C-alpha cells in the first residue's frame, strides 16, 4: 500500500517494478546526481550484468545465437552462416562501446554481406577500422600494401548500402532497418552516392 505525496488516502497496489540503467548509480549518489533514498527504494534485488567488454569469453556463444536469429530474419539460408576464426578473433579484440546491441548490428550487416558464405574479416570492416588492437598478422609489408587498392570511406559506405539494398530486394524500410538509419537518411545517401535501387 502507498499514499500519494500530499494525499491522505492510502491506496492498494500489487505490482513489481523492474528498472535498468547503464550508469553507476552509487557513484552518481556520491556525486549528488542521483537521489539516495530513491536508489534504496528501487535496489531491493539488484542484478549486475557485466558489459560485453568484461565478458569477451562469452562473445563466441553470443555470436552463434545472434547468427541463428539473423539468418532467419534476413532469409539468408536454412542454416546460420559460419564465422571464420579470424573474424571471431577480430571481434574479441574490439572494445564494444555499444555493448551487445552493437554486436547485434554488426552481425546483422555481416550476415547480409556474406549471403550464404562464411562471415570473414572483410565483412566486419567497421570493427576493423575502429578496433584499437592491431591485426594479429601485423602491419602489411611494403610488397603487399598498395595505396591504389585502398577504398575511401565513401566508397565503402556506398558498396555496403548497395549490398544491403540488393539483399533486401530494394525494400527501403528493411534496408534502413539493417543499416540502422532512417528511411529519409537512406534516400539521401542513395541520391548522393547515385546508387541504383533494385526493383
């Protein structure tokens, strides 16, 4: 039972409140950014879920589960795609600021790009570009490095949008969802990059 603030009538209630946050509330209380009394009203049975970067040992199993879901969602085959050991190693070296949601988005794009083939490192170019860790194979040698073969970010983005559009058979709504952008933004990029949207 409870009484509303400023009220004199006691009211009956029967519910369970579940709340979540990505902030350190105890630190916020110490910094006077969160009310201590509210914290202790809410924190009856706190459950702390470590961030993805704190449990990278689970990443491979998370990826397997995500791939099963994405393969069904995007219709890329009866069986979930295989991911190479090199691709898993790259994922494990990334710091994942966006946590599991970022992993889901990365794998969704990789599934679309890989089609029915295995997911390789080149399907994870965003992670490769943003990863703080150097590749395990070390820097490319002078013989293997050819600046003329390197693509600009615009070229990579254009290729990726075109690939997802083809995989989604020109469906703008589905393509925007996979890319994580609005349909307005997608239309603008199609126009800016002069991409032929399949029918």
